[in-house]
C-alpha cells in the first residue's frame, strides 16, 4: 500500500488547478441511467470513486467511453460518454456499494426508468452510521414498493412513479439527488421540501434540465419537479470541486504561503472564506480563480459544520489542522456526522492539543506541529494529516493513501509543483 512522505515547514507558492468535483460527478454519472441517449460529461476528475461508480454502471449495462483531453487542456479532467441504451442488470451488488456509499444513487434513476432496482444496503462507514431511510421513505411517497431483503433494498414500481409532496425531516444531499432524478421521470409534479442546497445539487439539477427535465427553485430548499415521460442526452461540464478548493486554500494558510487556485469559485466556499478571513488569512478573487495568502499568524476561530451554505463537514478535518497552529483556541463542532473526529488522535501524535467533548473539539493552538507517522480512516481525515505534515517540523508519513486517491487527483504532484517536499512511497 502506498504512503505519502512529507518534509514539512516550507511555505507553498504558485498555482493549483482545481479539478471537477467528485461529489457532483458521482450523481451526474448516475443521471445517465435516466435516458437511452448518450450523456456527455466534461471535466470529470480521475479518482478512485469515479472508477468505482463507472464499474457499477458498467455492470448494469451502461456503455462508457472515456475521452482524454489533449494539448492545452491536458491537465483538465476527461470527458466521459455514457449510454444506458439497454440495462441488463438491475442489481447494485454489496461489493461495490460497500466500497462507496454514493452507489445508492443508482436507486432513483433505475426505479424511475425501469420500475425495478435491487441496491445493496451500504452498511456502516468510518464516519458513523449512514442510513438510507430518507431515500427509501421518499421513494415510497412516489409510489414505489420497497422491501429490505437479504441486505438489499428491493424497489419496484411496475406502473412507474407518481409525483408527490415530500418533506425531508433532515437535510440530505444524497436523498435530494436520488429524488430529483426519480421525480424527473415520475408522472406529475413532485415537491421536495427541506431539500439540500449544496452546489452539487444545483449542478445535477442543471444537467437534468439540459436533459429535458422541468425543475423550479434550483438553488433553494424547495424544488418543484414536473415529471417527463422521457429525458434525452445532453452535454454537461462538472463544476469545480469546492472541497479541493478549500483544502488547497488551507494548504496555503497552514504553510504561511500564497496559492492561486485556478478555476475555483468564491461563491461555493463563502463560509470557508469567512473563517479564513477571521483567522487572518485574506482570500482574493482573481481573473483565474481565488488567491489565498497568509500574512501573519493564524487566529483561533470557532467553526460549526452545517448543511450548505453553512460550513461543510467535508472541510472540518482540514480546518482543524489549521487551528492546531493558531494563537488561542478554537471550538470545532460537528453537527452532520456522529463519528467524524478520527483525525484527532493522529493530529495529537503530531503535537496538537485537542480535547473532544461529544460533538465538539476544543483545539488549543501550539507554536509548531512535529512530523510523525500517521494514518487515517477516511478521505478528508487523511488530507487533514497531509496538511498538518506540510506545516510540521520534520518528516510526516501518512499511510492508507488509498483514502486520498478516492478524492484528490495527483495531490502529491500538485503540492510538489508549489514547493512542497512530498513523495509517494511504496511499502
Ligand atoms: C454527501 C457527500 C459527503 C458529505 C455529505 C454531507 C457525496 C457523494 N457525499 O453524503 O461527502 O459529507 O453529503 O455534506 O456527495 N441521513 C439519514 N438518513 C438518510 C440519509 C442521510 O439519517 O437516508 C443523515 C446522515 O447520517 C447524516 C445526514 O443525514 O447525518 C447528512 O447526510 P447526507 O447529506 O445524506 O450525506 P451523503 O449524501 O451520504
């Protein structure tokens, strides 16, 4: 298994190209199941999670063609053409769903178009229990018959789905996406209340509209979908990754450097910019993206994760790394997932001073982190350790790099190009 080895303590300088968003690309890929025509997606990142989902779609019978960019655009993402002409298999097996929970996003589209889907329950995951009850309850409101049998969600709608009013009891990104796709092919109008407002939802909604769907309220928490008998193919580019943007912004801040994030969008990361500004790190909009530059020390800032437009849970571990080196204290509260502090004991191995009380972590800044061997059990926790390693004195070795490869394309190359001393090592 690969490891990442870092000699810390060097301020980063230069520019980083922000890739297509993993969490937007995943639902967009599954939207291909809604039509027999070809969906052409541009700016698709090269990530392990994307390969896993393509493998799942492939085993359902979707034809997938990758077009690599050439010349100027070679650093950008690739284009993927997906054609779900004939579906040969309606089962999403445990092996693939267990690997990546977003696999559950095939449920809505398969059920809506074919009236049939058997999707494995994902099971537990490192950041706590992640049930799919909201997806199931809402699809039932659209008339689906759903049973849980042998660890599978067995969903049937032989007469097709019917529009309905759905009020989500809690905000869920995945459930909103599954229902947006299902409702696009349902008979009549569906209203989704308390829908998630993440930019990735807007990206999906805009792609669905390009495919012929009728959706009102895009960007808000009340979405009204008028179902169509069929959708068509379309050509759509995946949005820039706001979590990758935020992660590199913190790389600049934690090393005391200056990075320009090419293709980054400020409106996707406003809550993070507010925290960075309060911590003493200005973020500037440029013609090419965002520029992040740290001038002085970092000040401690309290942070609470919330659904968009609040501070994203997917940036919680990274902001905690930054706060370990702040002057003063920072209270970091996680409200979305129950068990998302696994990076805390690893950061402590690097000299961080953090006390966890329930859903909150009190981070008391230390003057300097020290390099250490560390490992993490999820994607964002892993990258928080890379960030800490960039700032720490001496060598940090981060194991279980496969978590990083799920969500960060060529991270060691991108960081090395900005002056980090970082390499990938084989065991
Ligand atoms: C998505 C993101 C993930 C991010 C999360 C929250 C993708 C592929 N993943 O995950 O990176 O951390 O949003 O921004 O886009 N819940 C239920 N029942 C359900 C569904 C969710 O109780 O049926 C709970 C979850 O346990 C969690 C909360 O709702 O506490 C939010 O989860 P949700 O927004 O659904 O996360 P995902 O879509 O899985």
